[in-house]
């Protein structure tokens, strides 16, 4: 009887050890590390506070200035500097501009939107992702939430 019990006992101990190892393997190394949890932050939208403004109210560029920039012909000697996906820039910065790493100093240039519209803009040096002014977005007929890829031309 002892000879029959020995294999059963060994098998039982092996299965118990496997269960213990499985539980240890499920534990991620980071589980033992202390973590900081930031307290929840409550936010209120500007519109809920009654201070929100329509984009048109923030844009100080006149319709005539936008029309002139849209009608401006390509400059002689300009070349394609590159393409960039642009985000909406700071609405407080007025004018028709694009901030990009493709220029080292402020120069006059032109951008072409995916819809084919061309706009004369000031190209400003920047770091990181490219951004475009509120007025330029509106002149090109782009939604303010779009992230369009534009072609950037300069001299």
C-alpha cells in the first residue's frame, strides 16, 4: 500500500507547487513597487462659466486681408520646403502665419491645403509640431479640429 501512495503523494506535491508558481508568475514586477496616484481634478469648461467666445470673435484678421492672401499669386523663386501636419496655433496670436521647423527665420511664404486652396502666410520658425493661425484655418475653410497636411512653400 505504501508503494501505491508514494506516486500519488508525489503527484499531489507537484501539482501544489505548480499552483504556487503560477500565482507568483501572475504578479507583475511593478505590483511590489509603490505608486503615486494624483488626486482627481475637477475642471469646468469655459462655456459653462459663460466666458467662452466664438472663434470669429478671437480672429482679428479682416475678411479683406484673408481674401487678399487667398488671391496672392505664387512668388517667383519659391520652392516647396516640405509638407507638415498642422494643428491650430494660439488663437491670441493674430494674423496669417504658420509656425514650422522648415524655416530658421520669419519669411513670407505660401501654404496649400488638402482642398487645393493656396494662402499667403508668414512662415515663422518653430520647434516640434507645426501650427497654423486661427485666421489661416478659417481662410482655408478648414475645421478648427482638423489636423490637415499642408504643403509649405518659401524662398
